[in-house]
């Protein structure tokens, strides 16, 4: 049976975070607020939990979830190499709405799906999410919605779609910045924007001067599925084709979010 906690109340927040941490450690699913949209999370190092999360969303292994971390140090441990720009981008934009795709450390004992040796990492700018992550460690997190449906920006929307598949719902109120994270691929020599989002390319170039735009930006793209309607709410927002690690699930193909409409 699912339990929901109103994290706007101090006592409920403490109890809810404790319950969410316990559930995640037991391999169960949780829903938590982030600075972009609500996310459904599972212990990144428990393959069965990740599989259950993908099933709850109606998704397959071809759409692996991004991983949220509570500290920048945790990200460094998960990536094989931060590359020439990774640390500077982390220092400037984390916590915040920037998902960075790295080559995953080959020593990691996890199975997020068909990642092709990469991992999408983000540190969210939300106090409830960070409190949970600092206790659980890295969580595989995707947007808290069924595949093909709009991302949830309230706990009610998440619960309506995911129901009893989730053990603990943390209600932090409506998401303040319901725009998905920008996804930047750092696995190649030149950083490449995989999805436009809350952080503009111009801001990114102030830190990493050489960044390639995604040639698939859709000038007149309407809402797609998974993270869709949320994406179209930002003025002038130009969504790129979703990346497998961000999990958008739109008609263009699979991966805030990361995105995957990862959170």
C-alpha cells in the first residue's frame, strides 16, 4: 500500500524522507519532487528495482533512466572520466537543471538498461530530493509518469498515473520550474547538446566555449510524450530529439531525462 507524505509540513517531511530512504534501500519505488518535474526513483545499484521502475512507467531496457546524485563527489565516482569540461560545468551549474552524459565507470556493478556504456548524471536543486539522495546514494530516476503521458508536476499527477506501484510519495507541492533539464553529452571530444532545456546553450558556452548544437532542434515542435507538455511551457523552448538516457519516449525516439523524461 502506498503512503504519501506532505513535505511542506516539517514533521511529515522528516517522516517521509525516512520512509523514502527505507523503501529505496529495500528495493522499492519512491516518488520525489525535483527542481524540474516529479521523479520516480529506485536504487541505482539494485537491478530488480530499476526493472520494476521501468515496468511501472511502461518502458523497456532501451530507455534507461538517468541517475540523480546528492553530491558532486558521487558523480565523479560514477563516471570514468569527467573530461575537459565536466568539473567546470558541475561547479557552475550543480545543483541545477543540467544533465551531463559521461562514459560510465567500468567498475560499476549496476544494470540501468541499454546504456551503451554511458550514464546521464544530475544533481537536482531541490532540498527534499537532496536530503533523500544524500542518504540513499545514487538513484535511478525518471519522470513520474506512464510512458506516453505528460510529466507530473504535482504529487497528485504522479499518483494518478503510477498508483500502488510506488511505495512512498513525497509531496513537495507543485514543481516551481516545470521545464526539463538541459542534456549535454560529454562522451565525445566536443560537448553536444542532446536536449535543450532550462539552461541555455549561451550559458553553457560561458563555461565550455566549444559546444555543438543538436542539429535536430525542432523549430515548430509541439508537445511530445513523456516530458512534452512540460517542455512546451517555456517561452522560446526548442526541444531536441530525446536521448535514450533521458527517457522522453516521444515519437522521435527514446532517453529529464534526462531526462528518458528524466527528472
